[in-house]
C-alpha cells in the first residue's frame, strides 16, 4: 500500500517547483530505468504494476536492483496517478536529483550550451546527442526548459545519467576561461569553412523561434551555419545542434 500523501508527493514531481522542493525527479519505462540502474543512479523507490511484475522486462531488471532500493507493487489506478505518460508502461522510479558540483573542475572539456531553448523535446534530443558523441558537459541558460522536466527525461532516453548538466549558466564563465565560443546560426559562415585550432570549445544552440539571445551573442567568436543541399526554410534546434556537434568532434 501507498498513502495518499505519498502519491501526492510523487505527483508534484511533474512540476519544477515540486522537483526542487523534494530534491527528486521521476523516470518511467523499462529502458530508462534499466539505464539508470546500470549507471548507479540514486534511485530511492521503484513502483511497478502487477502486470509489469509478471513481465520478462521485470525479470531482466530484477538482477540490477540493489537491496537498498525499495520496490512496491501498486494497482494500475495508482500507477496512473503517479506517471506522467498517457499510457504508462507499468514501472516508474523516483530518483534523487544530482548534487551540485564545482564547475571549475570541468572547464577543461568541450561543452554544449542551450540558450533559452523552450521545447523539452529539443533539450532531450540534444542531451541524447551530446552523450552519444561523448560531450559530457551541458550548460543551460536561464529561461531554458528544466532539464529534469518529464518530457525532457523521456526524450533524452537515459542521457541524463552520463552527463554533467548545469543550469542558469552565463557564457561569461566560458569567456574568462578562454573557450572558443561557437554559435549555431543559419546566417553564419558555412561550417565546412571553419578552421578549428584544437582549443577547447563550447557550442551555443539558441531558442527555436528567436535564435541566440543578445546577451549570449556578445561572447560568440564564430557563427556557423549548415549549408542546405535541398529545400526547406530551416532546421529545428535539435537537428541543427546535432549536426554541428558531429561536425565539431570530427575536426
């Protein structure tokens, strides 16, 4: 059994305020929870339905769940109250938000900077791309969608567990640490013409509708574009950012 008070505390994790107050966020689904377990994420509780308990997926997870993680079996109605998806998979976990860390220790590596990106799906995709290409550090400006928003977490498909994610960062921090600051801009120079001198870099990806903010533009040294080879007006933030990330790590 689970109390109504506990259900309410889990339900408010769908909000940024609730996540901040509780110091937790939710992850849903077999694949994401498997990734979290494999990466030793601080999972406090796992909640499963009777249907999921009888599945092969639960048998596969069982060997990964340590003794200090409490697993509770709940009815479908209660699981639906906790989960954020329309058709829950029958498994959800409450994880502790990552602890703050010293940003100065990470200012020797390449970074991705998300500048006022508002679409959770775009942020999740860019986190997933960063993890795939080994860019382990992602900074978010103020007024970005929350990196632990349930839609971001679902879209990122476990990328959170291998990244250092820092919110409310200003590009000035990278300027004073002598980063090569690169901006994604469809009016910039073609990316193939960019001469990269092997300095540490940070790629800035701007808002879906307004591009890179004026506050960030003043720090950018190189604006790069992706030349089209077909038709269309533009690429969305996640697609453009992903192409540029691949290009930069290939230089």
